[in-house]
C-alpha cells in the first residue's frame, strides 16, 4: 500500500476505493474493503475471489490500479473478466527480477509499467518505462 499512496493525487478527481487486507497500515484507508488474505491457501483464495467479485460487482470500477501483492492478482483477473482496464506498476524495488504478481498480471494488463529500464528486458513489449513512479 505504501507505494500506491505516492500517486493518489493522480486520482483526486476520480471516485476511488481500496481492496486490501486488514493490517495496521491499511486500517484507516477510506473507502476500503478488506478481503481474506489467501496466503497461497486454496480455501482462503476461494473466499478472497468471492469477496472481491462481490465488491467489484457492487462498485463497478472503470479500472483497477495496483502495485501488486496478494490482493492484486484475483482482483485484476476478476476485473478483466468484467471488461475493466488493468493498470499495473511493478514495485520500485524490482530492479532486475520480475515479481510473482507482475508475471501473473502482465498477460492481462492494459498498461504495465516498470520503474527501471533494466526491467523492460524481463517482460515483453507490453511493458513500458515512464521513469520512477514513486
């Protein structure tokens, strides 16, 4: 959540909401939905998918913006199935190896940004470098 907070000014004229896990650093987010952290557990993942699908059906976002992690992958795939745009920003700490989330979301992303030029060669032609986002 920390990296995404650096770009929230870009969304100040848009309706936004968060889908995340309930943790100390997310508990004060508004408006927010807290979903099950799957932790690579199939039953927890199933619960997460159901929760996320309900949230996206209710909110009907135009797009999903994410910097990755566990909550991102199910949300992005569900949003894509709903015909929504997916915008992914690879973490700033990813200098020479792709993240697991990045590898999973890359095939469905409408916009896929990396923050280091070196990362362009780790992904295909869809990856874009626009400089450091954070």
